[in-house]
C-alpha cells in the first residue's frame, strides 16, 4: 500500500482491499470514564472530566479557577473546551 508515500515505487499497489468474513462481530462503540489511579485520587477537587462538564453545563458551576485535565479518552477535550469558554484557566491537558 503506497498512497501515503511521497514517492512510491512503480511496482507497489496504491491501495489494498481486504474482505473479512466473521461468524460473530463485537461492536464496542463506547467506554466508561474511570478515575486514573494515583495516591489521594479521592480528595476534594479531583473529579472526572465528565462530572466537571456536567457541573458547568447543567448547573452553571465552574469546578475551579485553574484546572488541569488528565485524559484517557476524547471526551475530556470537550470538557476542557467548555471550561475554557466559561473563563476557567485550563493550565494543562495531559493525554
């Protein structure tokens, strides 16, 4: 497969189509947000990004003036954007 190459060789195929037939297919389209594991992760002020976003969007409450967002999924980026739009200083996003 050579579509991504800047100067592909003439003997390389541009694309390849694989047809896979399976007896069963598992579609896992979502994930459950979970706390990251570290010491004292149950202290006040440490919460899931989804919870911070819910506080902001449903109740109009910012979770702080300066926040750090640690993420293992894409939903934390939406929370960081909402927090920033609300005037919260997002000091860092760690992925």
